[in-house]
């Protein structure tokens, strides 16, 4: 079955302790509901550096990645349906970039 990389963008951290608890609960519910699809629950991303051929700069550009996950789904449409329920989308007005991965035999 194909694997899809979920790259979480935008949103930001909730300000109050109550909002933080609500967001963490929503993440737990979403990941729990989709536990069979996740092959790697992923993690949030901290400091970001952008590396180019001639430079290394702070930050991740206009829309830096905030975290990632890896899911298995029958096709891109099914992976996107899972992503639609992500708290980055439902609570934070962020986005989930969904990219199909593939294996390279060397």
C-alpha cells in the first residue's frame, strides 16, 4: 500500500493552557482514530534552517513545516481524507501537504 508524507504547515501554538489541552486532545483523538494508517506518528519540528547551494539561512521560508507524519492509504484521495481531519486544519487554519512517497532500490 502506498505511503504518504504529511507535512504540517501554519497554525501556531495555542496561547492558553486550556487551548493547549484542547489541541493536544484533538491531536490524540485524530491520531487514535487513524492509528491503523499511521506508520510513523511523526513529531513537531523546532528550529529550521534552509540550505541552498551557496547559503544556509534561518527559517523555513514563507510557510515553514511545523511537523510531519507518515501514513499508508490506498490512494492519494484516501490520504487527503485523513489529512482533512488534522487539528492543524480543523483548529489552527493551517494546512497539511500530502506527498506520495516511493521506495528507491539501490
